[in-house]
C-alpha cells in the first residue's frame, strides 16, 4: 500500500478533479503491475496497473490488488473499474479509503464481495486521505478543502507598519509554499494583497503541468484591470457588488465575476463562494492572503488547515498575520491540532488542522 | 564521548557553578570506569571515573580517557584533575571542549602533551558546549548565558486584552518549561508579571535537588513584600530606585535589593545586572517574563536563546508576546537561528539562538 501511495503522489498535479489514486498488483511478493490515475478522461489507477501487467505478459489471476481508493462502480468518463478488476479474477483486494461520496461509498467493495473476492479496507487510510482531502471534502460536504498559508515572524508579524514584508521568510520556505500552491486547484487571495503586492499568484518555484486557477475576493469590485494576476488565464473574482459595467471590463481581461453578497454590505458570502467552487469541481483551495481575508475565512469556519511559515526573527510593533475579533475568554478560541513541525531552510513550517474537519473526512472516507 | 555526554547530563542540576562534565575510561571497547562531576567541592568527572575503575579493581594504564571538558590544571576547591589523569598513565585523552576561560584554555591539554600523552580535541564540541553554554559564557565574556521563555499562540499572542493567559499552552509545554527553569541558576521575571500573575517561580513539574535562585527586575522598587515569590529563599530584586526603607522591608522577606540604575530613569541597567550575576557565579539565566522585560532584554542584546512554546490557536486582537520598537527596515531586525522544532504535547516548541553569540562561545571553547 505504501508503494501504491507513492504512485498516487506522482500524479499530485494531474488528476484533479479526480482523486489521486495508485494501484499495485502483487503475487508472492512480486509486483505484476502498477499504475496511477491518468488525467481526467484517461484510465484510472486499476486499469493502468492491469495494462502494465498485460504489457509485461503477466497474468494477475489470484493476485492481490492494493488500491489507495475503493474501485469505482459507476460510469463516469470511463467505465467502472470494479468490472475490470473482477474480470481479472483477483485473489484479494486491499483498499485504503472508501469513495467519500456518501451515496457511493462501499458500492465498489460490495460488488467485489458479492463475487466472493476477499476485501480488506482502511489500510493507510490517513495517508490516502491526506492525498485526497479535497476530493473527499467536495464529495462529502460540497465544499473544497481549504488551507491558509501564512508567513510571519516568531511573534506573528507579517509586515512592518510601512508595508515592508518581502522577505520575512527565506527562499526555501517560498519554494515550499509554491509546492502547496501547485497541488491546489485554486489559489485564492484578497483585494488587500492585490493592492499591496500586485502578485502574479502563479506557481514559479516548482515545475507543474498546469497552473492552478487564480481567484480573488474583492467585495467592492475594486480590482484594477491591469492587476498582474490577469495573465490571460481565466481568473475568478468574487464580489458582493453587482456592477455589470466593471464586470464587463474585467471580462475582457478573462476575469469571471461571481456576485455572491453576504449579509454584511460589501462582504462576499464566503461559504457560498466555496460551495460555488465545489460545483466547479474544485477540490483544494490554497489561500495566500493578508490578515483581513485570512481572518475572515477563519472566523467564518472556512479554514481546514493552516500552513504557517515562521521566520527566526521577532518584529514587535508590526502588522499582525491574522485579523480576528477580540476574545474575552480563551475557551472561545477555536483550537486546531499541529500535524507537522519541520525546519525549511532557515525557517520553520508548522501545519495545523482543525480536528473536527479531519474527523468528518475520515468518517466519510472510511470504507464500509 | 556520547556516553560521557550522557553522564554529564545526569548532573545537569547539581554541578553549578562548575561545568557539567562526564568522563569514560575505555580499553579495547570495554568501559573500565566512568563518572560525572559531583556537587561543588566534590570530585570532578575524571576523578570519579578513576575511582570507579579502582573500585572495580581495574588498571587504567594505557587506556583512553574520554572527557567532555579539558581536565583542569589549577587548584580550585579540588586539586588539578590533569595530575590525577597523568598519574594514571593514560594511552590517549579525547576531549570535547576546552576550558572556555581564555586564560586557562589549553593549559591542561598542554600538560598532557608535554608528558607525551596523545590528545584529540573537539569531538562532539557543540553537544558538550550546549551542556555548558552558561559556564562558557561566564568564563569567556563575564556574563551568564540567557534564554527567554515565551508561550504564545501561533500568531504571537500571550494573553487576551482582559489579561487572561492561563493557559494558552498545555501541561506538557509547562512541564518542559519547568525543566528549563530547573537547569538554570536564576529564574528572572519582571515587575509586570509579578503584579499580574504573582508567580511563585519555583520548579514544580520536575524533581530537582535545588531550586534555582529567583530574581525580579523592578525598576521602581514597587514589589510588594507579600508577593508569593518571597518564600524564604533569598530573592534578588534588581532596581534603578535607591530606596533604603523599602529595601530594608524587603530584606525582612529575604530579598536582596541590588541598585543598578541605567541611563533611562526608572530602568535597570540590564548589562550591569548580568555582569553582577556572573560575579555571583551565575551560569544560566531563564527569563520568564512579560512582553516588556523580554523585549527590553532583546533590545539590549542580552538574550542568547529563545525558548518559544506555540499553542495551536490563533488569537488575533490580543497582547503581543514581546514588545519591541517599530522598525522601518526588515534588514534592521536581528535574526536568530532555529535550532530545534519539536512537538510537545499539543504545542510546538521552537528554540532559537543568536548565531554570533554561539560562534563566540564555540571559539572560546574550542580546545587549543
């Protein structure tokens, strides 16, 4: 299964909106065939592994199939994988995670069991889920999986009062941040960051087959048509302000303006935005924004993970990395869990995850 | 040498103001004797190891001596260890760090070499120095080694605006913090913390043979005689305010008032305070204070290491963990180096060290 997970990791940037899946077919400790899900429309991992075995001239009858995700049992752009697996007459099928779609979960496994194939489930479930948290979130709750990236000093300051923020963290941390951008479907920022930094939001430090979609939260539709992130690819601009004239001007820059007003004037309905993204098949959202949008997403409960880069410096009187309302009781602060603490260059990367969100995914992806 | 370092770690709390030293005598891969420095006045590590071998009835002639610190060559409370080592006719002596006192460094090694004993130096130097950074700092620069402990949210907030700060970090982080208190000679806090939390400043979560000295920076000598830290043991109160009446009242609580005014009215001369401590044989100072004193020590360049506990929470609008003057250029921020990133319970501990300070110690402790 670890090898199947490694195969799934090789297609981190190419399967979306499909899940990243790896499959290894083994008999007597020998690998007969292996594969990972190809880009949308192409064969899934099981089919690739079967074809690999066939190309080697090997029969897989009676072999064990290790698959990181339950074989699909429905017709999508490709026929159901479970039929191909059954046709190969496996001796046993081992699965990491189930199909997180609650309407489907277990149907592929049930088909296998009904044909007398022994099935083992839940092997390396957390690792498989970490590769497909976005797919699982979209399938199970109709929202993408969202992480907020921050870069700050040890005392949580992301810029000096004069606006100076480049570079608090070092080149290795920036490159690592780009690797996280690269795996996401959408890189989301706020209007404040566009005005201050005019970022391109492209993935630069990592070789990628496709750039993630760019998106901006711009409550009052103030973004300039000459912002650098308009580079020809379609950019999503979420706003609370319905201004068809401005929207038309932006459309000429290949911006798609989505009007989703929230209850507060000039503020986008962030939950509606994420539901809208899920309907566009967005699995993973990488937020790289200022204290305002990051804080608003946190306050709205839209953040699943925090990806925090910490620089070895104390800045004191400077801008805070996140804007949140004042609390009167520490018990009211929403705690996450640290899942990772890693030196990256001269900086440290801490990853945090809200436990309730992860538990919900685990239970949606727990194969039945 | 790693075993000798482990032995030195067993006496972390008992040798001060002497260094923590371990010694292992080895021949043909067998340990003949081992030992670690005993409390002041007692035998040093080499003597303990020689006695251990003698107690086992083993001769150490021609054996290799691994010592974490250069054997002393002067009469202190005990005779020079180098004489005892030479009397044992070693085949070879391997040393981690030299005596950091620039007047002495190398004298013990020179005595060994003069008698024809081969000497190897610098083995595991950083590990040995980490055990004795305080001793090395006091010997080489006349100031103790000082670390500032902080406990804050991921965004660097140590208390809510209503003062609520217990407990941002969890019990494991607090216990770890007490282990750092325990190894220090002095636990230092500020008057703000005394007023706000009325801390006892004792080591509680760790079994220790002796409590570290408590000390308070109290520029205006406002501390109450009923503060909980006055528990019978002598407490040092550093002040800028010469008030013999108040000082006398505090003396009855076994407080020793040290008047060291700095150039700013009402502010203690922090450098003078540390030099004063070094003259009292203080090797290591653990600072556990609020944003004010921690920031003042940082600004004055008195901090060598940062011991930061980070809780998995974001607090936004709350008190900052450190008060520092506003900067206009990031290049002016004094950067440290992360030397450690470790999950502790649900929190993360990051240790930072100012590289120039460490380099100075390394060069003072590099055996000649």
